C-alpha cells in the first residue's frame, strides 16, 4: 500500500543505488541547511504517479515554479533489469537499438546508456539535463521493472519549498504528498 511507504533521508537516498548527476552530492550539505527549518516538504509518491497518462505533457515538467522543474527522474538500480531493450530509454518500435536521438524517449538526451556485458546495459540519469517530463518513467512503468521514477529534489538548486506546491494543485493523480523534512524522499525498492 502507498501509505506504508516510508520516507527516507538524504543519506539513505544517496546510499540505495539511486544514481544521477552529482547534483545531490554537490548541493547536499547546503541543501540540508537550506531546508533544515522545514518540518515537512512536498514529495511525489511514486506509487500514485500515473505519469499524467493521457495528457500531452506531464504536469511535473510544466507546473513547477522552477524552470526547469525541481522534479527529476531518479533510477533505482537495485531493481533495474539492465535490459538491452529498455522501454524507458527507447521509443516503442525504435529504428535500431542504438543511442540515436530518433530512437530515444528522452527529449533532452538525459539518459546515458552504457554497455556492461551481453546482454546488459546500464542507464544513468544526468539530472542536469532532466526536465521531469516522465516519458522514460512511463515507458519503464508500463513495460519494464518500474525502476525509473520521479522525485522532487530537495536542495538549494531545486525545490524552493513553496507553501502551496503548484504541481500538487495540477497533478491529476493527487500524487504529491507531504513527508518529513528530515526524510524527504520516497524511493522504490520493489518491482512494480
Ligand atoms: S525522459 Fe523526461 S523524465 Fe526521463 S530523464 Fe528524460 S527529461 Fe527526465
Ligand atoms: S514546492 Fe514549488 S519549487 Fe517545489 S516542486 Fe512544488 S512548485 Fe516546484
Ligand atoms: S503531475 Fe502527478 S501524475 Fe503527473 S507526472 Fe507529476 S506526480 Fe505524476
């Protein structure tokens, strides 16, 4: 059940195989200071998020007061299948399984695909490029393990802790919830 998901601290978030650019690490210490006053903060419940299915654009990308959005994709590598045909990375029916932009879900090229060993590939999000559009999340959720998901990033450079989160107002799935400021992330640890 969604309500049973336990928020995790920044330290736990960084230690659970969730990877991306070094934004969290670089902004971490200052971010903790910046949000130390916040008793609770806004966060996305990844079990409730529907990736704005049916809408032309995910509201996480368009409704945030920050540009680009404070919402970023994160990747739970512990539950990723390291698939050669990653449905988060590739569009349905790609021309070829290569990194050509015409084959990718991501409009900004934020997902780095690296060959590990046949038939496994690793997918790492460059958070500096991610705009929170949820396209990769939808592909992974619909056809993969569901290891890609969205989170509001809490540090100096991202969420400004609005009193009323504009995404919470716009979200069609009521997926934006309040979590403790000391444990601001809701991570995925099991397959969808
Ligand atoms: S597809 Fe969208 S949510 Fe996924 S990494 Fe690219 S910009 Fe971020
Ligand atoms: S609280 Fe404000 S800055 Fe943070 S995610 Fe919501 S709209 Fe964006
Ligand atoms: S607005 Fe809500 S349903 Fe849409 S991508 Fe964000 S959390 Fe998911």
